[in-house]
C-alpha cells in the first residue's frame, strides 16, 4: 500500500497514512479519463440555443399574390424560409446533452485520476481542516505552507466546516468539494489535491473493489456525480400505464328462423 505523509496546516509532518492500492496505485486508463471528462462536460452544457421557425417569426400569414397568372414565383407567406427575415428550417432547439455512462467507468476514471495524482506526487494529506477564523488571508498563508508554488488546488472535506467554506470560496484557483461529489474533471483541472486524513480513508474504502459492501459497512457513500442523478422521465414515459385491453365480446350467432312456405295463389 502507498504510504503518504500527513501534514498539519503549519506544514509540519505529524504522521503517515496508508492508501488502498486499488484506488491510489491503480493502472492509469487514459480512455476512461477522456470518457469521464466528456460525460461531465456534456451534462454541464446549457442547451438553450434556439432559432425561430416559420410559425414563430413576425409577419402576416396572408398569401401575397395569387397563385397563377402574375408571372412571379408562387409564394404563400412573407415568413417563408426562402425570404429574408423568414423562419429557420431545422434550426437548433433547447435540448439536454447529458447521456448515461456506466457507473463502473466513472469509478474507474476516479481511480485512474487519483493514481495519476499520487504518481506525480501531487497529493497532500492534512490531519484536519481546523481553522480558527474564516479570514481568507490566514487560510492563504496556510495553503502556501503546504505548497506555495501550486496555482490551482482541489480541497476535499466532508462538509460542515463553515470557516473552511468561507475562507476558500474567494481564492482564485481553489475549489472545495465533498468526497461524495468528487469528479474526474476536477481532479484533472487542478494541479494539486489536498484532502484530510478522514476523506483519504473514506475514498480508499468507497472506491475499492466490492465498494458496495465495504461502503455500507463503513458508513461511507460512493461518489455520485451530477450526471448520475436521476433524471425526470419524459411525458411519454411518465404517462400512466396502459390499461389492459378489454376482451372482445364473443360473437353470438342467432338461430335463423325456419323459412315459412309461401302460400300459392289459386
């Protein structure tokens, strides 16, 4: 198991922590990293692009001139897509670019990103995020003692630390996320990863093989990305289930009445 030094906020070594081989010493898979980042960015797209079609642009719907006899081309409306200021045919409409990605691929990408960070010696483990104040200046000085040369840092904390949230939100290049919202994109976008000892142990348990049973026993949550959250079903899918078709009534044949012999005229 890889062993990482544990630092305090003053930059002094206070101990060591062992990290799981399956999470922090796994084989880096560039394909999974690419797919995970692409999946995350696709879910972040606004998809609000819109053009007006023939029914939405301004203008009368009156036929400009009669169909035949004028020598001009036939036209039905001033809003025709063939004309200037007319509607747009097959233009973009609001849509969602999000798509589903297997959970195993997302977790595999997280393992690859964490392993790459550890291999490059860009992971710092702190004992705890214990801040006496919410002032940004004091927190910036503490980060400089941990690694003053790094411009972008990704901080991981379990949450509930108000001083940490307030002190880090005004720092350019510093992002704070909980371990349950960790994204491959954030790991690759920031140069250094700084996390507490508790979060490092939680990630080791949650991302290990058989993480379902391990996380349930340890009380940890497996990281769930925004794109993995349940999406609202479409109207067609959300409609009520179709009622079973009624059985067709059985055809009953009426007994034909016996034909009466016609009386002969005489």
